[in-house]
């Protein structure tokens, strides 16, 4: 089987804003048909990377290609080959949903009956066909997000960029967006999805890049990232005067972190769990205080950055 060439390829990409390196040597390849997640906290460089792919900003270093062609700021070719769902709503609030889509479609070069068919299709797809004549300012936040997504799909792009598309969206609309994106991906569309929500990345993405402070810290499937951790399970227990008595012993046999008042202990590989419970029994700590679980994507992020991923 002949390996596919990457649809998106970044080699040593650098983007600076004054003295700040928003992206610092980012390198990654994204294959056709992937649902690729870019996971990191606010300010990590996710939106900057998206803007470079979309041709909205110039690179300051490295190379970036989409479908083998170099990306240049302001490139009309780049705009035609991809759709961008921005982090902030980009709609005309005083116009109807249909009028918004007609404007965006014309910007993509669509006209006449062909544009009308595409408007009908995307409104049906995002479940807004019955609200096509309503003004956008009358829509809920979730409905506006879905209309933003529809606008990005009018010209049938091969690549869809979703830059934190569920910020401020209610759970029902989030699930509708997730289901629609997964359907698009099953149909062959390549999707790059940036988020700071662990559960979104876990649910949606076939492969993940963890980014922080402008650098890619890890790349891979969730399973492959978890396999790289130096521990096989994690024990959580509350921070209290009673549990403080065992912290010194645990620090000598594994890694300890505290998140929101909860200790997370990761024993070194090969450490017998029976020895852990012997230690807790010696301090008269009841088993109900302790929960054991397999590592998660959150465990990977905490291991790499030493901090919790939050908004």
C-alpha cells in the first residue's frame, strides 16, 4: 500500500508577536481523512496555528503546506480548499440565516441555483432549515455556532478547521455539533479541531497533538500517548491531615501531584499495589478514601506540563 502524502504539513513553523513566540518550531503532518485534535490551554498557540493554515497571517519561520502547496497570507487558493469555523462568531446579526449564507457563498465564488442548493443542504445538515428567514440576533448561542459551521461548508472544502467551536454552547448543541462533525469525517473530510476540553478531544479525535507555550509536546493516538507514561495506574485521594501522614512515603516510590484538593499518586512501574494498601492500613486510613483508575488523556497532559488544563 502506497502511503498517502500529508494534506497539511508543518515544518519548524514559527510565529512571533513582538517578543512573544506564539509558535516555536511546530512540526507535524496531518493525513487526508484524519480527525486531528490540537489540545492545549488558552494562549498555547492553537488559534495562531489555525490562522496560519487559513492564510490569515504570514509565517515568521518554517514551512507550511496544504495539499502540497505552500500557504501564503491572503491566498485565495487556500480559502477555496478549506473551511474555517472561527473561535468567535462571524455572522451578521441583523441579517437572516439565509442571507448570511448567501453572502458567504458569494465570497467563495458560488452563484445562482448552485448556491441555492448548497444553502438548502447546509441548513438541513445543521438543523436550521426552519429558521432560515429568522435574524441571527434572535438565535441562541448554539444555533449561531451551527450556522457558523454551515457557512464554512458551503463550498464543500476538503479540509475543515474548527477553532474551539463549542465555546459558550449548551450541551444539546454541543452534541449536535459533535455528531455532525463525526459524520463529515466519516464521509472523508479532514478536520483539524482545536480545544481545551479533554472530553472533546477524547470523543472526537483519531490523533492528538498536545501544545503548550507554542511547542508541540506530544503527538499520537490517545492510547499511544497513555502507553508512554511511566506508570500504569493512578490513585486519587483527598488532601487532609490524615492522608498527609503517608505523603513522604509515597513520594519515595512514585510521583505525587495535587489537583483541586485531590492527591494523585502514580506508582513507579513494578511497584506492588498490595504494598500501597499495607501502607494505608498502617496509618489506619480506610480504603474508601482511595480510588484507582487507568491513566487518561488528562494524565498525559499533567505529566507533560505539570499543570491542569483549564479554560
